[in-house]
C-alpha cells in the first residue's frame, strides 16, 4: 500500500466525516448553543429589569416612609396640641369649680353666721327678759318683749 493512497483515503474519510458532522451533528449543537445564548441574554435582561424595578420600589418605599413620618409627625403635633387644650380646659374647669366651691362655702358661712346671730339673739333676749324679770320682779309680756328685742336688734 502506498502512502499516497492512504493519505488520500484518510483525507476523503476526513472530508466525509466533517461533511457528516456539519450536516447532521453541527446544526443541533449550534441550535442548542443559540438557544442557550438567547436564554442567557433574556436572563440578563430580566435581571437588569429586576434591578431597575428594585430601585423603583426602593424609591417608592422611601417616599412612602417619608409620607408616613410626616403623617406621624402631624398626628403627634395634633395630639400634643389637643393634650394642651385638654390641660387648659381642665385648669379652667378647676378654677371655675374652685370659685364655685368658694362661693358655696362663703354662702354656707354666711348662713351659719346668720343662724348663729339668730340663736344668739334668742339667747340674749331670754337673758335680757330673765334679767329684767329679776330686776323688776315681775314677768314682761310677749308684746313688750318683742318691742324691746326689735329695738335692741336695730341698735346692733
């Protein structure tokens, strides 16, 4: 066998093998590689969109948190002002109640003083009548007694 024939046979076999691979084996492999490249590109695009959506969500979350903080601050300010109003109302109600109680106490003291004066007048008149009876050794009638008491009350 000649080396040239062997080389020629091997070259033809190699050409047939390469042609066979290019026609039968190579297209499915290339299709699989292209599909994989497409999937990778889609995955990278989806990851990029996910990053953009994440950034948008982060910005929205910060806006929502900022709004919530503003609302919380507003609510706290309203609560503080309402608490101040309640305290002021309580103080004014307390002052009014104190003044009412003082007025009631003054009226009660005045009533007690009047009652004590009346009781004292009665006792003074009884003592005066008893003293007059002892001095005069006789009893004074009620009409005369009332006249004496009214004169005495007018002098006091």
